[in-house]
C-alpha cells in the first residue's frame, strides 16, 4: 500500500509540474507516465481520467498553499512582515514565473477558457491567498479596507507575474515589488498618524 501511495504522489507531482509548464490541455497521460517512469497500465491503476489527475493536482496545491501560509504565520514576527513575504513571492519564484507565468493564474485562465468544471476548485487557491491577506490587514487594524487591500496586493502581484512572463524583465519585477512595499509603508504610516478632530 505504501508503494501505491508513493506512486500516486509521484504522478500528482509530475502532473502538477507538467500542467504548469505545458498547460493542462497539452499534457498527455503518456507524458505524465514517462515523467514518473511507469507503464500506462500502472498509471491507470491510480487515475482513470485526466480530470481525476487535475482534481488531485489542485488539492495538492491547496494543501501546499495552506502549509506555506502556516509557515509564514510561524516564521514572520507580525502581519506587515507576512504581507511583505507574500509580495516577495514574485521575486522568490522569478525564474519559473518568467518562463511559465504564475502557476495559479495560468491554470485558472486555462480552465476558464475551456469552461472546465474544475475552475472553481482552482480559483480556491486565490481564495486562500485573499482570505489570508485580508486577515493580515485586519490584524494591522484595517477593518473596512482589509479585503480591498488584500485584492489590491493579489491583483498587483498577478500583474507583475503576467508582465514578467511576457517581457522577462527582472528589473521591472524588483521595481514593482519595491512600489508595493512603499504602498504598504504609506498605508501603515497613514493608519498610525493621529486623525484630526472633525
């Protein structure tokens, strides 16, 4: 049973990478089986359809995203540092993003074009980021603006990822990340400054 579980995990890992690099539609069963080094027969023992693999890949992404966010919660001293950690992800993963785009954005876009029923499941990864970012801004004291700020950070980093993939311009990525840090600094400074009486 352990070997079977291990093979299934290897298939999901390989499919995850291939869906990212080649796209879901253009990744065949044969390509995934070859990447794992198993026969087609063994492959079908674990997954009967590509949609089953897609569902497993998205679930794996959700689990890894939850684990990453939990790690940031543990490692960073406060919510502002956690938001900055999220912003820096486009720098941390710059090489992959330049070559293939954002793994979350590219998959949700492709599934939307295909009108695939798994699109809402894939969008749930963005939902995790949105909720987590909103919680950070709420912890910083932004009650009304928290969700708006979360969406601003998400939209900005998605835009950076898209244009990084288009232009392969590392300097642009760093400039935009610096601008997001500056924006956060201004938000925090404005929030901390005493308000004038009405």
